[in-house]
């Protein structure tokens, strides 16, 4: 990187963004900075996970019935503590907690936003050193200011998101987030402990060649999914090998590659998971908001993910997300098989 080129930190960037809109109060920027602080604390533990007694099983299961890792618990508690002390957050909902948490100090009653998060997505990959991540979604409250937040604050559809994004703890640590103004990526510069703008104005390539799915579930998919996967594999017999298959099994990592290189990530419904596996409020909605802000598409297979009206905090939804061309093609196979059925 040209040493003369000034590094723009996340704080500087969010302040510049706020100045573009005189009516902006800077509260959302402050909340994003709080989330970045929590992610730096989590990153520190993730990076030395192999060396200290923070690896391994916590010996409990979460509301999803998933075995909790010690790092899951650490990440969850770090985000809750940082956001509880934020002046901008009235409450949180976490993939690791049964129910939402309204912060009880009267100061938080006047905070405008609530945050939903998956504190450490893909944590089953920790012991194999595969990339993992934090996913977050920020909504403006619908409940009355001056009082505790309510469940309705956490059951808003994705089309009401104010901001959403992820932190990927990989070969480098990056924070990527979207507002209605677009998507920007920041890489952690460890020597100064700051996230610095490294990927301005990110766009998902409209044409993608990578399909990302757990093909081990193929026999459980419906005919539409099977025909789309067959299309991908059959096409590779022709000249030009149009498709590659990539699957890391950590949504943040698979999504980050899809955003940068293009392609489609799918976790469809199958015979044993009629709504798929991924959680609407903590995984599907924040990723859909970000991908659509980057020019991509995100669907349940029938409707836009962002238009789903949540009824349960931990509900799951099938997801097809990524480059316009591939999502549209996959949905055409799903629709065709349903027309025939
Ligand atoms: P499977 C990780 O457990 C996760 O929630 C996502 O990060 C990932 O995309 C998915 O599950 C992987 O699920 O069934 O392919 O192992």
C-alpha cells in the first residue's frame, strides 16, 4: 500500500458519513464503533484460542440445541457487556440466548436502537482453524422511548434494518457492514488496533460461477434443488467449466467469498429441515441486507428474505443469496419443479 495514502479508520469513516447528512446524529456511528470494539476483544481470544484454555466445549447447549464452545460464550458475553455500556443500544437478542435482553438502566431506555447478533457463527470450525465470524443486525426501536424495549423491537423484517454486517476472523480480521448508503470493508491493522478502510463501496459481481452448498444433503433436497445442482455439474462437462463448488461450512466465510468473487450460497429446506438451518434474524436477514446493498439478491426460494415477517425470534429460513444471475437461475429451477409438481 502506498505509504503516502492516508489510512481511514472506521471512526473517521463513520464520522465522514455522518457529516454527509446534517440530520444524522452520529448515534448509529457510535453503535458501529461499539460493535467494532467488542469484535476486537473477541478477535484477541480467537487468535490465541489454541494456546489458552478457551478452546473446547463449554459443556452446555444453546437454545438451538447446539453444543456451546467456550469461545461462543466469551463472544456472547463480550458483545452483551459492550452494548450494555453503549449509549446507543436499548437491548439485544442473541442466537445464544433463549430470549431478548432489555437493558434495565433508565439511560438505555432512551436509546434508539436494538442489536441482534450471532456472536460467533461457525464456531464448530474453531478447532480446525477455519474462518469464523460475528454477524450483527441493527434496528431502530418500534417501542416507546423512555421505557424498556419490547419483543416487537426484535421481530422486525429485514427491510427495516438500519445497518447490518459481519466481522470475519480469518487470515486477516475484517469488519464489513452495510447501511442504505452501501457496503464498506475495514481490515484490522493490529499495530494500531484500528479497523481501516480497505474495501470501499463493495459490490457483488452480477455474474457468478461459484456455487456453495452442503452437497452432503443432496439426497434430502427436493427435485428443484437436485435439478439445479445437476445443471451446475452437467454444465461442467461442456467447454469452459462454468462452475466451481466451494463450501467452508462457516456462513461468514462462504458469504465473504460470495460478496467478493460472486456466486451463490444456498442453505435450502430439506426433508429433515423444512425451513432450512440458518436463523432469519441472526444470519439470513443481516446477510440479505448486506448482499442486496451490494447489488446481489437474497431469497427464501419463494420471497425476498428481507420481506419475511418474523414470528419467532429464532425462526429458520431457507436462503439463496449472492450474484443476481445465479440466484435468479437457481430460483427458476425451484419454481419449475413446483410448477410440474
Ligand atoms: P452444515 C455453522 O454451524 C452454520 O450455522 C453456518 O455458519 C454454516 O453456513 C452452516 O451452519 C453449516 O451447516 O449443516 O453444512 O454443517
